[in-house]
């Protein structure tokens, strides 16, 4: 995320690429969605999540177009450099070529006449992986680049805080919960006892400290996700989500569903917005996902199919949840609703599996996100490939990466609010504002070079300027609405 051009990686089919995208998008945010659905009402929730899926799909096509534009720019600069080298080694060329190779015009504004003459060259073929940070450096000015990295860093901090809270919460619920099959309607307080004089809140902090000591040190090194670990994590995710949907459907089918959700509750909309934005997040990882795809001819249609599938999956998970369980008893982490109610799931091993599911999946992602955040901090302060003193590089950057999210997790384990705030603010920037500006400035940047007659084959279906301004206005409205709601809620307390 922080860097620039990297190796493409082993190519794979469009179907495999969309499976990877599905696995990336469907993560921790989905587990907090049922409670947000119940708070906002099922009709409002379905309407909002459908609209947000559409908006996320639109900005995904913006990022893909910007990736193609970045590849075209790199290809043009490389060809221009080759022509300049040729001009240095030979003085025998035509007047037209002299105009191209001369220094009377900046490189970025000279038309690629030589490239246009080569019909077999695809200007916008996505063959090099250009991360979002590099695209920002190519198309934004210095202020824009800094704003991009700040937004990304804030989002990653929110991600780490959510992860750091979700694992101890799950461990606390499994260790301190009443698994006697009669606790499904019991609501616990943080001050309730867990082990004798040790309260649930104290147990949470013990698990948080253990989590920090075990996974925190990975921030000081380079952690890499292995292929087999990714496969195992994806398999566990599919088993857990499928199991929860089927169990809820069985209970509803037997007429034992306890949920009677409201149709609409406007007060729950701001938090639902943040949760949904967070749950559709993939824009920051698109270069790694899209570039290795072998056949990119119908990318927009394939991505749209993926978003429709994810929307149906989220809707099914959340609707079965709010009609299966009483809304007041839905947990921040939906898996916990299955750990203490044998009326829903009577097999102890499976109850513990669902209770501990976030522990396994989130723990494998935490070091990866932490290392990514650390590298973004380094890039923000120094993007020219220089080196830092050993203490700064090995101690300071890892500490400023790991300490703030742990402090946030120590102060609160309200996952719904953490996900909502992260999605509403930093998520809005990454999912809406940055893609809109990337595609806007990439078009302005390349038009003097390629001319109006060369069309980006990966151009977004929403290529009219109206859609860019619509996204920006929508993001601005959402930020104002969420902020006003938070301020009003605080003034009522």
C-alpha cells in the first residue's frame, strides 16, 4: 500500500481474482452488521446497504481506470526515455522525430506520436502493479499525497484497534460466558464476575495484554501471509458464516425466531453507514487483486457480479440474524450469539468454534496490517527510498504503529462504534474521496499526452464528470451527517 511498482505475481483467472476480492471484502465488518441492521430497521438497512454497494462498485471502477492510466503513464515515460537515448546516440532522424525528441516541451505534455503509430501497443493494459500510494504520487500534488497517506494511516489505525478489541472480546466471552444452555437471554455487564474477584472487564484487559505480547512483536519485523494460511483462514470464514446463516434459518423455520425488528430507526443510520462502508472496503487492495488477473476484458461486469453476490450475502446474514434473535440481545460480534444459547446450537464443539472463530482469523491478519501501517509511516516521512537511523527504523516506527490502537482497545471494546467511526471517516476517504480524485486527475494528467482520441479500455462505466462530483458530494454529506449525529448524541448525555 505504501510503495510503488512491484512484481505482478503469479497470474490467475478472473474467477479466482473475484474469489480473492470476495474473501477480502467479507471480513470482520460483516460480524458487526447484524446489530447495526437491528438498530436502523430492516427496510432502511436494506435500502442503505444496496445504495452503498452501488457506490463502492462505482469507486472500484474508478480505481481500476486510474490503475490503467498509471500503467499508460509508465509505459509512455519508458518509451520516451528510450527515444531520448536513441536521440543521444544518433543524429540522423526526421524533422517530425526532432519535434518529439526535442526538449521544447515537458515530457508529460508531449503527445506519444511514436506510440500512436504502433497499433499493436495497448496503452492502458494493466501489466504492472502500481499501488495506490504510487498512483497518488503520480497524479496528486505534494499536499494531496500527504493527505492520502494520512487518510490511509488513520484507516489502518482503526483497523488495528478493531482487531485488537475483537480478539480479547471473543476470548472473554468464551472464558467468562455461561455455557449452560440457558444463558441466551442473559446480558452481562463489564463489572460482572468472570473468575472470582476478577471482573469481565479485567479479564478482557488480561486477554488484550496477552494478545499484545504475542502479536505485537511482529510489528518490529516483516510478516508475510503464506498461501496455506490464507486458504485456511478463508475456509474457516466460509464454514463459520454458512453455519450461522443455516442455524438462524432453521430456528426461524421452526417458528422459534425471537426477533421483531423495526422497519426504520433513523437514529441507527449513522452507525450503519460506517459499518457498511467498512464492510465494502477493498479499494486500497485493488492493485494487488486486479493486476495478476490474466483476462481483464470484462472487469467491470465481473466486479459488478462480485458486489451483487456480496450484497446478497450480507443481506442474508443480517436479515436471518435480526429475525432469529431479539434485537436487544444481538452482540457486537455476531458469532457470540451462538456460544451461549443451546436452543440455536446444542453441539459444544461448534459453539466454541464460532466463539473462537474471530480469534483465529483476525490474529492472522493483525501482523500484516501492522507491518503495512508501519511501512506507510515510513513512506509518509520519506518517499525517496532513503534510510533511517536504526533506532527510528526498528523501534520508533513500530512503537507508534502498535501503541495507539492498543490504547484505544484498552479504553473501549465497543466494536460497533469502532467499526462505525473507522468506516464513516477514514473509510469514506479511502472508498469515496480518494478514488474520485484519482480518476479525475489521472484523466487530466494523461489527456495532453495521449490526446482525446485514445480511450482507456478500462474506463469506468461511470465516466461522465457528473459521477465524480456526485461521489464527492455524497461523501461530504455523509461526513457532515455522521459528525452532526455524534455531536447531538454527546450533547444529550
